[in-house]
C-alpha cells in the first residue's frame, strides 16, 4: 500500500506554482475571478478549501499564521485549519492579529487595522456576486466582461422600493478599483469599509467553485449604493458586554431560556486585548483559558 | 456569568476518539478486514474506485472501513489521497472490444457474435431475503464450460457497418484529452470533459437524471445496445523502449446506449450513441451515465435544450458528490456572524412593518 507522504504545507510544488500564478493574475486584475485548478483537499468543500489552498501556496517557513472563523480563533473549524498548517508546514501559529503575517478568515475581517506586509486570506463559498441573480456561469462571466451590472443595481433598487433601504446584511457587493463588482465573501457589511484602501493584501479563495480573486494593497473598494441611499454600516445599540468596545462587531449570546441576551465582540483577539489593557464592559469576567494539552 | 467559548481543540480530539470507538463497534465482534471488504462488499469497492477516480481495491476497502460504510465519505477519502499522487503520464486508450467479458448483454439483438453472457448479476434473482446467509453458507462452486475463442465485437460496431448508427469519434492520438482535475472547468464543455465529469459523478444523481429522460424530460428513446463487464489490459507507452508496455489489467463496465435521432437537413436519420464507462461492475452507473451523456449531446445534435438532463452547466456543476456533500454539510459550520446581521436586519424590517401598520389606526383613532 502507498504510504502517504506530504510536502511542506501539504500541496506539491507544481500545484502551488499553479495557484501562485492564479494569485498573481488576480492581483493584476483586482476583483476579477480567476479560474484555477482547485485540488481535492483533505477537508470538505465548503469548509475552507479555497482559503486553505491559497494559504498553502503563499505560506513560507517564517510566516506566522492566524486562523479565524466568525472572528474567533477558537471556533472548531478555525482550530482544525490552524492545526492542519501547524502539522503540515510546521509554521508558528498565533491568535494575535498584530503578530500574524498571514491571516486566514471565514466571515469576518479583524477589528484591528491590518498593516502593510500582512496577507488576509478569505474563505469564499460562492465567489460570484451575481450568482443569485443569474445562476449561469456563462452569463455572469459575460456580464462581468461587459461591466454590465444593471441587474445588481435593479436588485438594490427593488430593496429600497420595498423596504425603504438596501436589505442585504452580509456578502454586500462591492466594486473594486472602479471596475469589477465583487463578492466580499459572507462577511457582515459592517466589515466592508475595512477592505477599502487596506494596506494588507487581500486574497479570496473559493475551492469548490475553483476561483481566486484579490484586492491588492491600497485599492479602492466601494460598497454599492445610491446617492440618495448611501451605504450605511450596521450599528449596534450597546457596546461589548465584556470589553466595552463601541466600535466592534458583536455576537448575540443567549444566556438563558427567558429571552436574556448579551452582546460581545465577535473578534475574540480584539476583545481579549482590550480586556488585558484594562477595558471593562458591563458583564466583564476573566476570560477562561483552555488548559494546554497535546 | 458568561465566558467566551473555549475548549474547541479538546472537543475535536475527543470527538474523533469517540468516532474511532464507534467505528470499531462492539469489541466482542471480530474486526472487519480489508480483504473481507474487498472480497465480500465488492460492488461498494467498485463504486468508491469509480467515483473516487482511483483504481485501487485495497485503498478503496480501507476508505470504506474508515468511513464506516458511508460511501460518499469513502469516495472523499480516496479523492483527497488521489490529489496528492504524482503523474507519470497517460496510458494508451483501453480497447473494450478486446475485453475478457464476464458479462455481456444486448437488448437490441436476440443473438450476437460471441453470444449473450449473463455472468454474475442480480438480474432475475427474486428479491427475497435469504435466511441461509444469516449464518453464512458455502455456496456451490460456479458452473464452468469451455471458453469459446470467438471474438465479442461491440454491438455498436455491428450496427456501424451499415451506417445505421453514427460513427464513434476516432481517437486523436496527438490531441490532449481534457482533465477537469487539472484544469478548471469552463462552459461549454466538450464531450471528453463531460464524460469525465459523469464518470466521477454521483451514481444517485445520474440515476435520477437518466430516469428523468426516460420519463420525458429530454427524451431520446434509448435501447441498451450493449452492456459488458470484464477485464481489459492497460498499456503505457514507454518512451525509452519505444513501445507500449502492459501495466496490468482492470475491470470495467461499459454501456453503449443506442438512441433515436430524427436527422437534420444535412444528416440522414440514424441511431446515435450515449456512452457510459466505470471501474468494476457498475451497471446502474454506466447505464445512467450513457443516458445523460446522450441527453447532454443536445447542443451538438441540434436538439432543443429544455430538460435538466440536457443542460450541461446544470448537470456538470451538480454531479460531484464530494463537492455537493461538502457544501450542503458546511451549513453545520458556525454562521453566527451572518445570522447576527440577518437578525439585525429582520428586527429592523419588523419594526418598520409594525410602525407602518400602526400609523393608520392611530390616525383613525384621532379622527
């Protein structure tokens, strides 16, 4: 029986080269979805295989990797992917946004500002922003080629006609470098402004759909809107109950069966950093740390 | 008092430990061996090799054991392993006309050169649960006869001699064959890629689509021209020695469907082909594949594309069970953040709805 042996960061060098070529093309054409020969990874499609392939292709031995899911380093799939790279690449891992050189994420952009030299790798389920308006790839590729985005504007307009505002809460479409309409992955629209003019490189990997796209550093990213209905960021009513932050995205925690709720930062590193710096929310407690074990 | 959720790492480790325990089951029951899976659950192994795209009975048996008999999970394990294998080259096309057939049936001719051979089949068994198998039984040895040295030409080749069926496209030796595991799929896709996609596609999905064509959604009136199962030789052109070297033999099932074609302004009416091929004995799969292959040729044959089975983008984008199961099951992953955005939006919409509905009644009350 063939005993499996794996290369640094799992993928063979030929595959990494193929992915890097796709990444370079994606960087050269900001927001354009580059088809790539996505491989079957040892985790399921839809669980971050695109992000994992991008990370595997760019990771070097000196990189420091952070993996988050829903903003947290401690969600099970984030742990699973972090362990995968710790095992197959032997890279240092961290939960600190500041320390990391590569951050793989699902559904969030960290609260702390990213810096030049960092790479943010997004896991993307459906890369095509027009997909729910037009299911055919042959059609949507043509629409992108012609920059024919009227359908998307009509959809947003219909929201306004029906609800009085744009009723898209996450995966809110953006226009990159004044050319391609792009799906930011299912991040809440709260995170959209962070993509604009960001010093870090942003790479997006969709494994099942076999697409890679990118936002190079310092590129304009504009959330689609109308002059009389400008894009608005989601605003929470109360600050984080643990760290008191008023500027972060919050998770709603159901605390009993009588309808009690509390709101805490979704970005756990940000929240813990603020608590360590002495900030306190209304229900602050010392965060419980998992005991080390291997 | 709320504390941030931690402990995921230990939870994962313990879950996997429990999984291994459950996989083993009652430890008083002897553990199943790979040889038992390969020998006694052979059709499961065939399916995993086929949809896993890797001809290795032992690895497929291991995958089935590891997956606790969940065949899609086993296919996934084999695919993930396959993706890591280096490629040495491409074999010569196999010649199914030279197959050492164990089974070969045609529904279009009563007798055919080489004869009809039933072989090992569930066909004509009465589906009655067999109490003799409860404690195991030594079956009678198979009947043996003199092997005939008559050749077994493909039924479609017999039809082809009179031009009644479209010719099978000739292999172009120097043209590259597409490989959707190495190049991203684009549309429209040619038949090589479509057939590769169908060969890897989920048996259940293809069965349902093939069935839908029989019930009128893209009907093309099929006959099972021939289904054959047996061993074929695999050869590899070794540049160093300058000739094709046999690598070994594999078991294949091939199905050639013969379908109606009314003809067009430029082409005389003739029968057309739908083709199915799979590792091992996989008749349901190859028959379904042949129906769907024919349906997907609608564009090429100038037929209207109206039914799901004729729509290559629909079929090819959804046939892969490893992709499908991953994306369906990813709904198990946390979606707190998106859900929170939706909650916020929904609360806002409901508040606006209530305010809008409350306003007129207040006005009425004032009047």
